[in-house]
C-alpha cells in the first residue's frame, strides 16, 4: 500500500523518534526526531532530514558539517511510533567527530569511552 | 568513572529512550523508554527493564512472554539523552511475534512487509 507519512503516530509535539543505522556496518549511529514534513522530505530527497527541537527547524543532516546521511531504506515499527533509517553515512555521524553518538559503555560499573574522535 | 543513572538526561516525564540492538546479529530489535530506576535495575539484574508508559509500571522484557532480553552492554550517546542496549534476545522481540519491531519498509513509495511472524 502507498506509504503516507501522516499514517505514523506522532507525539504531542508532532514528532516521531528516528534511529539511524549504518546500512553497511549495521552500527547504530544516532537518534533524533522527525515531524511529518521531515519524513516526507527525507523520502523525497534521499537526504535524511530531522527536526531540530532546539532550533525548531529542519535539520538536513550534513548540511553544515558535510557529514551527509543518504537514505538507503526507511523502516517503520509495529506501533508506527518509531522509525529506523538505514543510511549511508559520510564521515562521522556524531557532532563530537566520532563515527557514532553511542561512544561510551557501562562496563563493570564504570563508564568507559569506546572510541576517539576521527582525525 | 563510575556510572550513575542520574547523570543521564531524562525528559519532562523522567524518561530516556532506549534502542535495543541484537548483540549477535546487529539487528535493531525495538525502541522503548526507561526511567532512572529502570536503568539501574537493568544494570543490576542483567534483564532489560523498560518503563511502560501505557501501564505506568516497570516492564521486565519477557516477563510475561518469555521473550527475555539479557543485557550484553549498555551504551550512552553524546548528549546523554538516549541509550543503546546491546542484548541477547530470546525468541521474537516484537509483540507481533516478529524478530524485530521494524518489519515494514518504504520501497518505491509503498510500505511493504519484510517478515512474517515467527512460527
């Protein structure tokens, strides 16, 4: 059936969470939010586009940093209230210049850093 | 440094989103929410424990279904407002009896089902 972004379930602020996963490495890269227009734009342009809650504006990933996310496939969860974007990521996904935003882990009660920023 | 669940950033409802990823297959399985106590319980018990927003109670994954998630590693993102739980999943993660909750994809403008429920 044709996909309609308005068929998704958005929260009270009109947003839906989106997980970005590297389509090649399967690494989970980041987590951000979209509204219905961002979902539609992402599908129309192939450039992953979030909604920035802090700036209250569209956030075309990589527009200022160059670290573009190209959409490989958009998936929807069972409750239609979360998205999984499989992406081709150019450069680091994280604003700290690391490949992924999830770069610390809890091990033996301590929080340890798993990777350094990319050169 | 020692990990303290209260060092995470929770939303106005006291919740933080958590992505569950299969530690063996790297498949993203599901997305749910935790509060600080659920984070602490997950670490203490090794059983992934969410906070059910609909029931307003702890949700020890698999407690009723038997589809237990054992914690392999908990990771934290750069903004400390999202968690990634690497898990060992017994049986299907999704309440529809599918391996993952993300079982439809947008392809060529249509939404298609990627997998059937497990037998």
